C-alpha cells in the first residue's frame, strides 16, 4: 500500500465529525459510513437502554442513521454532531416504546379461556354485579355514557 493512501486514511480517521459532515454534503456520501462506525456503540447503548430489546434497538439505530442522513443539510456545524445523532436515537427509541405500548399483542389463548374482559376493572361479563356505563363494560343499557362517566366512576368494580 502506498504511503499516500495510509496518510489519507489516517487524516480521514482523525477528522472531526463536522468535517466529515461537510464532505458528505459536498458529495462524498461514502464518508457517512465513517460517522456510523464512530457512533454505532453509543447509539446502540442509548437505544437499548430505552427499548430493552436488541432487535428494536437495531431498528432504532437504522432509522436514526436514515433520519440523520436525510436531514444532514440542516446541520449547520455550530454544535457537535454526536449529541444531535444521540438525540435522534433517543427520540426514535421513545417513539418505538410508545408504539409498542399502544399496540400490545393480545394472547389469543388467554381470551379463549377467560372470555372478554373489561379493561378498567378486568372482570369477565359474568362477574358484573350491576349495569355499568363505562366504555369497555357498556352492554347497551345506557346511552348517557360520556356524561355518566364524567360524573362518577360507574365501572362494575366500583359498585361492589
């Protein structure tokens, strides 16, 4: 390997993130890989700490790099690149956790064995002692659900 190539690769490795971003914006998009290699471990640790899942952490990292690259033109160089990249990873991780909580998978076996359940009070329909007006227990007995629920808790569990 010629001495010029090793000197050039040494200069690239020693260049700051901001210099690498400028080179990527100038058209050397292959240089973006250097940024990815530099920050891979930190982003993985940040994503893993929030998602607590290896697969989701890797997806978060991929989405972080895609988002950062797509918005690289907005980076003005006044601040360091690493905190910006980490912030994107944190936001992506939090969004992933929110989606996971919002769409929690339901175990079909538990529904088949216990029947449908009221989410607020976790009672099966046979456990209800009186007519209820809450949204998940509602059995058609009352059409005044929004106002009734606003006034008092009308869930079956609270009428014990």
